[in-house]
C-alpha cells in the first residue's frame, strides 16, 4: 500500500499512517519500531476477611511501610489486557541501501540494412579521338600585286600542322604550380604535391581559390560526395602547351584544411614534374556515384574511310567533349591506300556548323605511291603575300559532358522560353531552384531524349549542369540537379541547386550548357556481419525511496515464561535505532504470586491514607542487530541470530523481501528461496525483545476497614502513571485510559 508522506517536512516531524509512525531526519522518513506488547496484568489478590468493628480510635500516625512478604501468594487469575501503548518514537534514519542489481542486458536491436556501394563498374572502352582543332584564321591579305604571268601549276603544298588537342574534359581552373612539398596552405591560386616526383606523390595541396579568385570549395565537396571508390580524375597541364600534362586519379576522401584542400591521388600518366611558378590549369572530372555494372556492348564494325571532303570555312570552336575513360590500346590496323587528291573547293561564304566527331577508324595500310604527274609549264612568280598575324590562343574547353548551344533569357516566367532559349526561376542564380529549357537548342538539336536519360538516373543527385559564355569559358556557373526533371509542353523544368561560379548572365547572352549525368545508384550490399556487443552501460542512479511496504501481520504471542525475571533497573535511553521490522509480541511475564491472606485484625481506627507505592522499574527495551553481506553467485544461506522468524527484515539491494521469499526458522541463519547474484548486497535486521515482565509487586497492607481497588493500566514506554484523589492520569497519553476493576 502506498504511503502519503507530507511533501515539505521539517526536521524531527512525525507522520502516522496505518498504525505506524515515521520521523523525518532531514533526508528521509525513518520508521519508529513498535514496542513489544507488555506482559498481562496480574489478577488482584483475595481480599482479607472483615475484621470486627472496633471503637473509633484517634487517628494514628501513619505507620511505616510494611516489609515485603517473604511468602508468595497463590497465582492470581489472568487479568484483562491493558490499553494499547502509545506509538513509540521514530527510529533514526537507516543507512542508505546498496545500489540495486544491474538490470539485464536489453535485446539486440534489429540488424540495420547494409548501406549502398554497388560493385565497381567495368572500365569503359577507349574514348573516340577528339575532334581536330579548328584551322587558324587566314592572315590579312597583302596589297594586291600586279598581275603576273600565269605560272605553271605549283606542286601541292604540304599539309598544315595539326591543331593542339583540346584540354581534358571537366571543370577547369587556372593555378600556379609550386615545387614546395610542405603540407600547408600553398596560397591563393597555388597548388603543389607532397612529393617533387609526381609519380610518387600521394596528395595534392590546392588553395581554396584559383588565380582568378574563383572559390572551388563547393565543387571539391561535390567530388568528395561521390560514393565510388575512385571519386574522379584530375589533369594538370601547362596553360599554353596542352601536351605537357599529367593525369591523376582521386582515390579517397578529400580533406578540408584551413584555406586549402588535401586531395589523395595517384599519377596515371604524363609529365613527372612541373617547374616552380609554372602557369598551369587543373581540370577535374567527377566520377558518378557507384552504379550497377552495365552489360558490355558488342564491338562496332570498322567504318570505311570517307572520301576527302572539300575544305570548309573555319567553323566556330566546338564545345569540349567529355573526357572518356582511358581504354585498352587497340590493335594496329593495316595501312589504307592513299586516296587521290581532290580538287580544291570554292571558298564558302558562310561558316558551316561544326560536324559531330566520327569514331576514329583503324589506320589503313600504306597506299602505293602514285605516278608522277607531267610537269606543267613554269609560271611567273606571283608577288609574295604578307605574313599573316598569329592567331590568338583558343579558349579552354568547356565542362565535360553533353554540350548544347543556347541563348540566355533574363525572364523568370515558368513557360516555354522558345527555341534555343534557357532561363532561370530567379534573376540571381544563388536563389534559383528551377531552369526552364526549350526542347531544341539554337542549332535545332532536340535534347528531349537526352534529358529523359538524365532523369532516369536512380541517384538522388541526378547530375550536374555547367552554363558558360560561349566565347569565354572562364565565365561559368555550376549547378547540381536535385530531383526529377518535369516535361512541359515544348520545354523542360529542371530542379537545381547553385554550387559555384557566376551568379547571372545578361539577356540574350550566347551560352553553352553542358550536362554530366550521375550514374545509377548501386544495388544495396548484403547484410553486414553482426556487430560486436556494446559495452555494458553505466550503473544507473540510485532509485527513489520505494513506497512503504504494507504492515506485516501481527506476530503470534510468545510462549509464557516459566521463570519470572527480576525487575531490571531503568536503563538509559538507547540511541535511536534504524527502522526495523515489527517485532513480535514479547513473552508474557509470569503472574505474580498471590499474597497470603492476612489474619483478621482487630478493628482499628481509620488509618491515614497510605503513601503511593514507588513506580516499578522500567522493563528492558528491544535490541536490534544488523548483518550485512555481499553475495556470491547463487548464495542462499546467510548467518543471523534471532528469536523468532517474524522478528527479522531481509533486504536484497535495498528491496525488502516478503516472508514467502525466504525461510527463517533455525534462529541462526536465513535461507533465500532464490539464489543471489554475484555482488548482491544482503542486509538482515534482527530484533530481540526485552526480558520477561517483572514479578507482580506484593499487595500493600490493609488499613482499617477501607476497601481498595487495584487498577491495572497498560503503560507505554514513554508514559508514567500519576494518581491524585479520585483521579488516575497516564502522563504522555492523549485519549481515554482503560481501567480494569
């Protein structure tokens, strides 16, 4: 039964409930043990015979107290039970109980699903040969010379030098190379490696900003987010000589340091060093998230060599193609026959569009030497034209991926922007969430199928978009595609998140837009092995004091003592004991001996009122013994001395056991029904009652013929009896006094 203690007690406050009392010791409510039941009141002795009526004598002086009788009177009949004693004082606060036993370990949680990381994709085939660089512009014509005589047909001019290869596809940034190998911030626009020999380098240290002040932090974080083992590639090359380059893999997680990044790398091919302060460009190509291994396609048939076409006018610089993975070296093809020299076509007056790059054919077998043509008649030498000015260096290639030619619109309306037009949902890219792009680019190329392929990616991040000025590749912005692409009538809506670069373009600006699709998400791996069991949790905090247990049943009365103990002197008050279990009733004291009937005395004068007899000595108090043990595994038996099994309390880790959870009959030990655990704290409180009640005091002498009443009052430990004329008072008791007559 729960107890209702006061919520804000004061030191030494008492609380009584269900017949029990507690005292607040400043930190806890401490129960006050109940005193044992007192012995029964002896029966009143027989009244002496009535003496003869004598003459009224003068009042005599009060006689001295008669000597105690030396002969015990017969045993009197059992007296009625005395009144219930007052509640005893609360005992002192018991020591804090030991910590409770460790709770059983919880069940293991369900095995979590294995994270993604599909199998490594197979290496792709060798990429197609990059398109030949565009022919340089013709030099300005010299002044018209005088018409010379027609000369003979001159020999065919030698082929012009092949244009330089375009740079590695991807996002390109302008940096300066440092030969220092220290792991520290290399400074704005500078990169360096941790080894002077690039073949032995394992890390590249690159500043957060390139030579142009472009911050590349967001872009490098996007590369680091790739779930593939090889997170991408980068190519370092001389800014003016694309043949002077080195290619590396990014083979681990990128580390952000203060002001720079540490990129783990392995050199694949190319240059083994660059000079200090060399002007370089670094191009990054991110690996898509690891996807399923695709089925290898069949080898395509070798295409026939096409006839030599007429020389077209210089076309616009095409967008840089995406860097293909390095494929295996193909077998050397047979040398093809030399084709006949075609006639020079007339100069085109309109620049034709750049044709798509065809797959490179195998090298044909060496053709037979053609017959020497007849010499033509010598013509007069024409005037030599002026040397043409050297053409400007071409722009860096655009972002790797599929590239399309578009025109930018600053409108933000969600509608078809018109053929070849793209626009954003916000005027400033950093706040843009959607691009609206027409189904066809400026050249009439329909990109619907390609955009559907991008949307089919099963990855959360479906790819990236790079928008750049068509002539100035350094003026660009990069976005990630954050969700599903929506098809509308005549245009697509592409959800995006701005990563870096320019924050806007001007209206009608000629731009190129490049898409890099993210690979499909890899299939989930198998279930991982069961993790090791976690370490045992820390010991829980001390629990709150439990509710007061229900009051135990009234113990049986002890057997009657056969020997009356002597009346003990009043002992000093003992120290307040810890709360104990209710003690059983003490053994009932022996009935005092009945006094002999006195002889019939002569009727005397009315004697004076006899003096009140002295109070009997206080009986002895209960004593309490405490036994404390730390249990071994399965231990059930613990030593303790006690009088009766109902006079003990047993606690296991501070929790009180009920009598049906142990056996206490031997008087020397207790036996638990269930074995204890290792380290359990066992506390046993044993109570021993006081000695038997003192002998019944002898009856006082009779005086004259006055009849006397013997009044039995059951007096508590803290009570005394006072008798005044006609009144009996129990000092220290409130309420009624039960009087037995």
